[in-house]
C-alpha cells in the first residue's frame, strides 16, 4: 500500500538528487500487506512505560495525554489530535495473564465462545475461569493522515472506559445523514471510509485518580480521490484477512492504581 497521495515534504536534499531518487519511485519499499504489522495508536497515561526514561519503550519529548504509535514511537500532541479515516471496525475479546502472575498477552477468544459467559467481576477486572483477565477491545482500523497528504495505516483500539467513546462513535457513524448523489439525484449514504474524523485526548477523573480518554469530532468528507481509493483498498485488504496487527502489549494502566501501588486499576 502506498503511503502518500500528495507532494513529498521539503528536504535539504538538492533538486538534482531528488530527481534521481524519484526516478526509482519507491523501489524496494513495497511489501505484501500480509508481511506488514499494523501499529496501534494509543494515548499516553500517567503510568505508561513510554514516559519512563528507564524503560525501553521510552519516547523522548512525549507527555501524558499525547497520542503515540506503538511501533514507530511517533507521537502527536493530544489536544491537537490526529485526523483519521476509519476503514473498518471490529470487536475482539482478548485474554491477558494478570500482572501479579507475570502479565502478558495470551491470545484472542472467539466472539461466540461459551467461556465469555463464564467470567466473574473482580473490581475493575473481568476474570475468566482460569483466572486470566478478559479485555473487550473495539478496534477501529484507520488511515492516519498528516498535513502533507501522506498517511499510515493504524489501529485505534478502545478498551474499558474507552468503550463508551467507541459506542458513541459508532452511533454517530450510523446516524450520518444521506447525501444527494450528483449523478442520479438519489439520496445515498456515505461509506465508512468516506469521512475524515479528528481524534483527540481529554482528561477524565474519578475517586481513584485521573487518566486520558479519547474524544472525536467529524471533520468532513474525504476530498482527495486517490486517498478515497486507498482507504477502500485498505478496507478490502482487512476483509480479505491480509492485515495483521502488531503484537498486543499489556493494557495501559494494567494493574496500576492512581497511587501506583497496584491495588486497584484506573480503568484505562
């Protein structure tokens, strides 16, 4: 999949060298989508390892509330947010070993599995019969846009208190009005990937502490035809099973309380 539909960013490279580079037009940089891992786009929380300079995940310059790419470490100001085209949405049920048992992602549980009806509530956790934690995750597979016309495929996943945001987002998408077609004059509904949204960070607080959650607003319709076709192709690849997500990490704030003692989770 191409990752640009507009002019390249200005660089310090001479025009002569740029002309030579463009003669090769991305040679060797394109891979089959089945060979690529789609990163997650997430919010930095107070206890995120990306904010701890002693952790390998540390992202220099990032702060609480910023938005970051789990693979590249790229980050964006949380208040300014990011513009995205949502191409596909799915709900997954994920199994994690509890932190006090060593932590770690175990695997995905099929939506129709009987074990999903056998969980018990323990504080902020939903526990499976084997004492592992069940985490419901709404995953919005998107193209994240930049100001230069480039984009990157990514997954915005929403868990726990973020699920209420996901539910509101899906309701907004479902209730979008039809638009009259200039071709035949009929009222038609815009496809999921025909709209640009802005996702940004907001602070939430309860008696256990504060954390960052998602919010969103509609920007408008996709105006660039090449970008629309890229979004449609990304959706096709997802539905064909050609897209793989990057490895799951422990959920943000997993097993960490507002005081940092691990007694109760802040519901990130």
